């Protein structure tokens, strides 16, 4: 017993030292990315766009495979019903039933708003893995919405990213970014995101109610409400083909 | 006496040629530059009015605040009744609705998938109404390069350069992807009826022209429009008139509490051309001052040189009893003759060049490749009645001023020393 005491003490000191260290920004981003997950999911959501003339609710169903493939069908309102979008890696196509056309969205169109919301196609196309695109630094700790958060400043690793830098507030326990400010290279604030509700779904913390705001636009922003999510769903491969856009 | 002086000026060419050339070149430059500035000014105002703002523009208050972003979601609703009122209350103006829009023009292949596409800057104008003023305002018939003007719903025109870039032929389908007034995605198929060239880089890079009714349908803008443009019947913009009209309209229609009530803005206000025109006006004034002052100095110098060369002659004339005042006046008459002839020749030459550039213009397309200014690629001079006299009087004045300063030396000659000087 006496012999094992020093070994136990050394182990204890090592464990205390390791765990008492402040985590790095990159480690937090890694945890954040892991929480988003990369598995298959089927998501039913609503988007409420608050414009200056009124609000519109757009309902959609999305099939997501990993981080590279997604297929979205708009269900309502009638003007949008039947419109579909297919994202394969860095390419995006849309199908409009009125013209029976499959159109590739590219170039400056990617910066346009999706269905009049505060989100752009570029935002939709973005790789959700922040660690891949940004280097992070912890700049403080704050309590936000009664949750203890790390405040991280992210700087783009690549000139191609839509935003040069971001500031995010990450829930220390749930590893969910509760608030986010996105900036241009000039330092101008472009967009903000606030998570109003986080829910526990299939052992994960998932944002259920998000408010996106394009700061350059007047209006009260766009609300995103997650109606349901099915993780590890079986999704046939044909869903992620251009042919399925016309079905 | 004047005849005698003229004979002297003609016979003694060294006395007249240099000042004459100086005046002539100066006057010519003044007349030409004035006509050129007038041409540029007119071109700026005309093209901005016709393709951008009208002489006055009516929008919703909310749209006007962000008009540079073309916020069609903030368009004015109730166009038909407002147009009717405008046409009855302000009949001395031509009123026409327009919708500007941006988006992507996509050309399909046989399978209906993207073959080519490009960003498009679109404008919807009244094409189908029989007495629509737009055809003459935009000179649509003259601008058609291939095909014809749209004759039925669903037909559009696109710029020739854009058509070549997308490799689209007349009669083919082009799909416009844009945004409706409510923010939804608008995807509409059109048929390309023809291609156009306006001769303005900013319009010819990627323009699409459609009928306003078609775009109201495509963008869910029923009885709505982004802008209503007003043009004075004589197509001459007078800022005071526009300001007075604006004050009357806004007092009657604009409501501070309703951001969708209509508001009128003038061409100068909307395009910020007012500042530019002010600068051009100052520039034109500066040219005249710059012209008169150095030319006077040059002519003063010429007068001094002449006085030195004619030192003996002046001395003899004084010795013979000619009064200093008479001598001074005779030199002024000589300079008036030189100034008159030089100014006349300069005006004729300047007007000649200005008339040439008014007809043929000067192509600046290579300098306008990335320009966003609504200005023609061919800049022209404009000869106005003022242009006929703008250089003449300063030319005459500069010659007189130069001689009158140089001639003061006559009064410094001392009669008592004249004989001694003449011996030398």
C-alpha cells in the first residue's frame, strides 16, 4: 500500500494538471463540430421570414447525408411548394416546378438570399465544420441565456470563406454555439445568429429555435424552427441525384 | 486713322503675327473646351435621366431609402391609380413605370439543364402599350442589333454582348432567376426576341429588357412598381423646375407615418449628378479665368517685346510731337484689331472642331469597361449659342489688357532724353 502511494499521487497530480488546463480554441471547435455530427438525418423545419411588409412561413423537408450531400424539398407556401434544392459538395442546383428547369446556382447568385430570408445560398453551402475553415482563440468567458459560455474569436484560414472572422459564444457544457457574429474582412458586422432554444434529441443537444439576422437588411430577421429530426435515417442514394429533383 | 493703323499692322507682320496666333489658339481652345464640357454635361444628364432616374422619380419612401440596392420588396403598390392621377395633374410631364431587377439568366440545354448562365441587370419598361413613350426615350428600335422588339408577352431583349457571351440565339429560351416582391424565388422562362446595344458599357455588359407587365407577373408585383419616372416634355432638365414639382408632389402625397407612401426625387438628387454638374460648371469658369489671365500675361510680354522693338519708332513719334495719350490709344486700337481678328479666327476654328466632335464623337468605350456610370461610350461636344461668343470677348479682352499694361511704358519716356536716346 505504501509502495503504490507515490504512483497514485503522481497519477492524481497528472490528472489534475491535465483537467485544470484551459481548453484551447481549436479543441472547443472540434467538440462543436462533433456535436453537429456527420451522420444521415431527415429534418423537418419551418423558416419564418420577417420582412417589412409582413411575415412568411416556409416549410421544408431535408435529407442530409454526412456533410457533403443534402436534398431539400419546400412544402409550403404554395408559391414555393415543389421547389427543390440539391447540394453535392460545393455545388448547388435548384428545381422549379413552374418552369420544369434544373438550374445550377453559382457565382454572384450564391450571395443572394434564400427565399427572401436572412440566409444566403453561400450560408447554406458552407461546410459546417468550423475547425476546417477557421483558427480559434478564446477571448473570454460570459454567461449568456443563463448558460456559462466561452467566447471565441475565429479567423478564416482561407480567403474563399464567406466570412473573414466570427465571434461565437459556446455553451461550456452542451458545446452548442448560442450566439454568433459574422464579420467581413473590413471588420464590418454582416450577420448575427442567436439560438433561442436548445433541445435534447437522441443524446445530442440540438438548436431548435434560431434567429438569423442579416445586419445589412432592415427587418426583424429570420426564425428557423426545427420541427423534427431523425438521426441515422436510412436514405437511398438516388435521393442525392439530379434526377430526383424532377420526381 | 484706324485704316492707317490696320495698314501698319498688316504690313509690319512681326508686329501682329505672334499676338494674333496667341489669341487665336487661346480662343480656339476656349470655344472647343466649352463645347466639349457642354457635350459631356448633356450626355451625363440625358443618359442618367433616360436609363436611370428620369427628370423626376417617384418611389415608395422605403424603396427610396435603399434605392441603390433595388429593393423590389419595398415597391410602391397602387401604380395604376397613381399614374392616372399624375397624368391628369401633371400633364406637362411624361410618366412611365419601370421595374429594375437583378438575377441570373440561365440558358438551358436539350435536357433543360444549365448550358450557360450569367448575372443580369434587368429593366422592365412599358413596351406593349401602343403609345408608350419608352420606345422613343430609350430609342429601342434603333438599339436593336438582331431580331426585333418583343411583340407578345414572354418575349425579352438582351444585350448583344451578353447574348454572344451566353451563345444564345434569337428565339431560344432564357430562364430568369430572381426574387419576387415577397422574397420568394422567381424562376420564369422567357423567349429572346432580339438583342440590343445601347452604346453604354454599363448597360451592354449584361442587360435584359422586358415588358413591365411581364415582370409584374414574374415578380409577383401586381399593380406595383419600383419606380415611376417623369420626363419634361422637351426633355431638357431644369433643376429649379424639378425641385418645385418635387415640393408640390411630396407635400400632397408623402406621409411621414407611412413608409410605403410615394415620394418624389429629382434627377440631381437621385443620381448625385448635382454635385458633378456643379463641379463641371466651376471647371468651365476656371477654364475661362485660366485662359484670360495667362493669355494676358503672354500678350503683355508680347507687347513689351513689341515696345522694345518699336522703341525707336515710339521715340520718333513722341519727338515729332505726338501726345503720349494719342500714342497709347493708337496702340490700343492696333491691339483691338489684332484681338478681333484673332478671336474671330479662333472662334471659327474652335467651332469647327466642336461641330466635328458633335457629329462624329469620341469613343471612350475602352475606358468604360468596368464603369458603372450611365454614360454613353461615345462622348460628343455640343455647340450652343453661348459657345459662339464664349471665347471671342475674353480673346479681345486679353489682347487689350496685355497691350494696355505694356503700353504704360510710353508714359515713362522722358521727352528731355528723347534726342539723346534717338542718337543712340
